């Protein structure tokens, strides 16, 4: 009997060993973390025991000698089989991460860039000279402003019927444009409170707003402005809790019109980017949420599509909650697919995004639309390589590159100050590019060194910031202000988008005509003046006149010649310390130059001011020329 049990247990051990060997041969390479977490599972079922033994080993309920029942064998253990993986993923990770010594080629050629329209400005030609107000009114046109005025007048009458007391008359489109002009004015010239813009008989008085409209009218419009029809709002509120309810109904007219206008008047170039924005609100709206690593940590989220070359906002959507998502792939997938409209864009575009959006599922679906993508990704992202064979470590040298290709997907790891992970359907792994970084040498001193950089990292850094550039331009002269009504905050944000896109279109027109564009500040000042009814050629010399907006470099006025001055006594350069001698002759007694703030051994004998006088820096001449110009202007 003992020999029989040894025969049984020996056969089982051999069977278990063979199964383990088969599992190890068929299983794909796993990461160290996955192998450490794997545990054996106990298998104790009739089906397993019947698979492992035959009827000859267990002839019945009695022992081989017929003395009694056979005691069942102890429960056996086997390793849990790994989950099934796709053949492509197994092939790509079987050999581990590759180095730059191994060549990489795209499995198929990228589609040719075929935009639906010629990229650039669509509404104006290179012979047109639109003013800032004309550019702005392409986004806030007369029809849209008329709808806002009608809804505002209707809402104001309702408020008066409820007992609110303030002076009011139905506003017109002209008055509404002046109201918008004052909003931009208050953003350029900031004061602590609204009433201070109408303060009189004070050394801090501001005369311009009072000449446009009264303070009472300005405040009344601010209190009662309404974008949608109040009657339709009441009907929509009754649908709350049903699928027919529209949470964006109060901004819907302007929201839809502005999106269509942004897409109609400009077509983006090949490189585009998608990112989120946040509109800060005080109102308790159901769409409000927190967003980390943003200037605005709480508010309503927007997803924006922008041209990476100039920051033009081509399209945007407002996030209204996960309950409205129908694809089942999450908010990041749906937000990208909602903004990538092939009928509007065309094919061959290159999209850049961060790790919130990047996923192999999204990138593969974009390829089917002939749109290619590149972005950072997270280690735990489903579908990304998990093998640790030949991967980067903490001791990897700065500039080390590793890559794996899985079909059209290229996964790249690059060691900078920390590990950088990118996924791309656009690039190959490495083409010999280098970048200059600061690094410490063996002597402990920091110096610039050239290190290899993957193609994905190079282009990602170049084209990723389209939405960030748009947001940066918006923040310079933003009319944003938190309000108790969330739709009023959105109204101000839409003004920022319209004004920023207007300035970008203006710069594009100047580039088409090889003209010198005015600064962003001067553009906004001119826009404010034109909306308020001030004329740039009569009100202020700081505003851009129509003839100055599109002035070619060849027509720029030459600097006026200096007047023929006869200074007495004469100005001559002399040494600060003429008694210096020896090796310290050029440095002893040096003072800081009043022009460039650098050390100099020269000064003006008449003015007694230290001024540089060397081959590559003649501060002495520049300072006296500017001084002579100021004297001439004072005489005039």
C-alpha cells in the first residue's frame, strides 16, 4: 500500500511539474511587480481530481487489498494561468525594450495632410484692413447681440414686476456694444470698485466711462443681462431630472453661435492640441468640479481644441457630467472624439495631448479617421507595455532612450531628470537629434551638455502648448469676474475667447501681408475705444489709427533727426579715475553705467554720469541722443 501511494504522489508531482513548465513556456514576460504579486491558488474539486487520476488508480471505494475505503488524496496546488493577451502585445514585449542602436520604421505610411479648407483665416483676404472692432464683431455679430438685448429686456421687465427698483429703458445693440467696451476698459485700467470709474472731483477721477454711459445704466445691464429666453428657461427647468433637461440652456444661444463662428472663420494648421480649461464660478451648479494643477481649482470644465502654432481656439465643449457619456470609454475618450470632426478638419492632422487623454484605444480609433496622435501616458494605462526587460532604471544615464513598437503604436521612454513616457502614432523612435541640458560634471560644476532626445519628446514639447498659449493670451486682458449666476461667468469667458481670437486673426492677417502688427495692449485699447464710440485719431495718440494697423515695414516713419543743439559747456567722455596706473588701470575706480547698469571706467565730463564707451556698447552716444530728443520735445 505504501508503494502504491508513492506511485500516486510521484505521478501527481510529475503531472504538476509538467503543467508548470507548460505555463512558463506559454506565458508572456511579466514585470517584476506582477510576478511578486502572483499567488498560488488551491484547486480542490471533483473535476480536477478526475483529470489528475485514472480509474485504475482509484478502482472504487475500497483499498487495493480490499481492507477498507481509500482516503482521498490531499488537495493539490497549481499556478494561476496568466490572462490572455493579444498576439501583437506578446510579440512586442517578448524581446523587451529596444535601444537606439536598433532601427525603427513606421509599419505603414502616414496619410497625406489634406485639410477640408486651406489653413488660415477664412473670412478676410490679404487686401482687407479690418479694424479691431470689425474683427470682434465677427464673433459677437449684430444678430447675436440683438437676441441678447431682447432677452435682457424681457428679463429686466420680469425683475421690475417682482418689485426690484432701478431705472431702466430697453437697451439697443449700440448701447450693448458700449457696455462691452467698458468691460474691456475696466480690465485694462483696473480700479478697486466699479463706482470709482464714475467718481468726480478727485485727483483719481477717470473721465472716460462717464462720457459713454451713466453708472446706473451700466450696473442695471450687469444685473439683468440674460443670454436665453426667460420663458424657455422656465420650460426647461420643469424638465430637470429627465433626459430632455438641458443644463446649459441659459448659455445655449451664445455657446452654439460662438462655437460655429470659431470654426467658420479660421482653419487650423496640421499640428493641433487638446486640453481642459476651468471657468471659476460661485454658483452651486451641478457641473461644478475640482481640477488639480490649474490656476482655477474649482469651477466648470471646458475641453478646448487649439492650433498649436498660434493658440487660436478652434472649438470647445462644456463638460456636463459623466451621466451623459454613451460610448463607455470614459470622459477623456469622449472629449477628444467630440472635438475631432473629420468633416470640419479633414485628414492627416497631428494631435498632441497629455496623459489624461492618451490611451491605445483612442489612438487606434483616431488612426481609422486618418488623424495621428502623440502624448504622454501613465504606467498603469491599459494596453501599454508592462515588461521590465531592458527597461530604464533610476541609475540610467540622462538621455537614455528605450522604445517598443506595437503595430502603429510607438511607446518611448526617455530619461531626463526623471523618466518620461510617451505614446505616438506619428514618429519613429530616434533620428539622431540632441538637446542641450545642464548637468554636473565629474568636478561637480554644472555645464551644458548635448544629450539624445527622441522624436516624440522633441515634437511634443514644440506642439503641445496650443491650449496653454490660448489661455495665456486670454489671461493678459481677461474680463473674467466671479458671479453668483454661473451663466454670467460663462458670458465673460466667451468675451475673452472672442477678443483673443480676434487678436490672433489680426496677427495672421499682418503676417499674410508682411506687416508689422501692433502690440496686444494697443489692440485691446483700440478695440475698447471703437466699441465705446471713441475715435482713435482724435481721442488719444496711444490708440492705433486705421492707417497704423497694417503698416508695412517699408512705410515705417524714420526716426526724426536730432535738432542742431549747441550745448554749453560741451560734453566729452573722460576717465573716471585718470590717476590709475599699472595692471588695474582699466578697472580701478569703475562705476555702474546709468544706461546699461554695467561697470564702466568712463563718464561724461559735463554731465558727471558714468557711461560705457567700448567697441560693442556705446552707452555714451545713446544716452546723449535720447537726452537731446527730450530737450527738443520740451522746446516744442
